[in-house]
C-alpha cells in the first residue's frame, strides 16, 4: 500500500488510531524498552507528531484525559530520540503535559494510562518483569530536558506499578468505543481552522443559517449574548463551562435557546447557527478555552485536538448522534484523512495570505495573485485525488464549497488591497 501499512499492531490499550507514515523499519531490532516524552506544549502535539512535516512522531500519544492514541505501528520505528538504534529498539510514548515550564506536569489519568500501556507491552514482548531499565526518559539518550521534571521524577514509580500489573496476570481489555465524551456541535464542513489567520481563536464550521447547534460537552451556561468586551462579534453567543473548568464558546448564532445558569448535557440543542456579527458567510464559530479561561489572549486551544482525542470528525456528526461506532469513526480511511488534512492546510495558507494582505500596505499584489493561483492549483489537484480515492465517504460538494470560499476570501483580500493601495497613493498625493 505504499506509505500506508497493510499490517499495523497497536496495544489493546489504545482508544483510537491516528496513523502517520513518519517512521522507518526496525531493521531487525527487537523492542527492549519504552521511552517516555512529553509534548513541551499544552496543545499542538497531535498536529506535530501526526500531520506536520517535522521529523517527529511516536508509537503512542497519551492525552491528559487518559485516552491513548496509536500512531506509528509497533512494527515500525518512530522518529523521537534522534538515534536510529535507540528508536529501533524502543516503543516511544508522547504524553500531553498540563502545565508549562519548569515542571511540565502531566495528569494522573495519563500516568495511569501509560502504566497500563507499559504492562501490556511487557506482556506481549515477553519481558517477564518491568524495572527502571525498561522505562526510560528521552533525556537519557539525547541532550534535552524531556520529559520534564514532574514526569521524569515518576519513572521509577511508573515502572514499579507497571510491573505489579504485569505480575498480577491481569489482561487489559480493549476499550469499548461506543460513545464519546464530545460531540460535533453542528452539521457542516470546516471552513477555517484554528489560527487560520492571525488571532482566529476558534474553528469555523460552515453551515446554513438556522442549522441546529448542540452542546459539544456537558456543562453550565456561564454567559450568553454580546461578547464584544472580549473581542467577539455577534449579539447571540453562548459560553458553556465544563466541570473541569474548561469552556466552549459558540459564536454568530441566529438564535439562543439557553440562559445563564442552565445545566446542559452533551448533545443538547442550545441554539441555531447564523451569520450575525463580523462574518463573511453563515457558520458556527467554535472555541475551546483552557481551564479558568475567559477568552483572553492565549487562553484558547485548538478545537481539532479535542475532536481528534474523542474520535469525532468536526462537522460530520451532530450532538444528537451521541453514539458513534468504531465502524462509523473509520469511514474515512487513512488515505482520505491524509488528503483532507492537506486540503485544510492549503486553505490555511490562503487565509494567512489574506490576513497579511489586509495588514500590510504596499504589498506586491501581482506576487500575491500568483501565490493564490498556485494554491488554487494545489486545491484542484487535491480534489481530483479525493475523487480517485472513491469519495463515497466524502462530501465532495461540501469540500468544493469550502475550497471556493477560501479562494474567494483570497481574491477579496487582493481586491481590497488594490483599493487600499490606490486610496493611500491618492491621500499621499493630496
């Protein structure tokens, strides 16, 4: 199958898989140890390890909610430690941290999941026992502080507890993935990713005005209405705070069906989408905020991390579909997911160019036009490739619309720059 493997082995501890081809054959090496890393960032680990061009990957990715993602199959060497020999004889795990420097703390849920994973690996590879020599930190093989002090200081404990689990003879059953703790808030298509342009704090899911909007998570309505004091537009918006104090913002709504203080269950109807405020077309603007955040700078997180950690494709399901089977989750095969990701990255490039044009006067407009034309050509090629794959599980028309929206945004930005440039020249000339 080329870069997509015919045979993939993952631990039964995984909740889902996000395959990446950033790997190499183990070259005859046998697995001798588990090497532990941390993300070195609160978000963005999945994008870097799975989708980006960075030479970085991992066999497993552990999230702070205790879920475990299989990425590089165990048959393959992930790109983590900077040494072929070390990685070829190791299974590597990246753990999401919950705080930044100096401690780089991780959650107890992710530590427990790591312990279960190590015990399962030891059982399958016939180690007999687990000690500190089997559980190593990235810093023991490279000039790095990874994992941070918190996680590194607990490796002895992790090894001891994994050994106890191994010796008990307990088997780790595969998780039953029948329902996720998150739902897509609206039926539509992603028209703009988080940080699609400078300062874009959420994900835009395009949908017609009046499309039902559902709560992505359970929580309590903290605020509704106008959020202009924190830089959000529209007069019918909703903020829901979760029990863990993270929050979700639903913007540009046409109608709000909840009030402050309402306790909301996941999948509950909370309003209808609209195009109110500063918009270029109807969509739901969906933000995820850090625990205790109030919408300030650097308090927002990439919603795609949340969607991916729960196995939800944004816009593909609605809050009413609270039960999602593994089969339904895997309707998009790896090749299709790869192509869709490339398409989204292409739209982000266009959005970034549009923002730059709006911010900078005296831009070389012909050069920008050329870049936009090249991006449009790439987009057309991606759409053609998607059709060749089969497209039975992909809404090609929706993707086309999203792509055209991006092209129109770029073209509009160029036109705006042309006008602005002429006005500026006229002003200077008096």
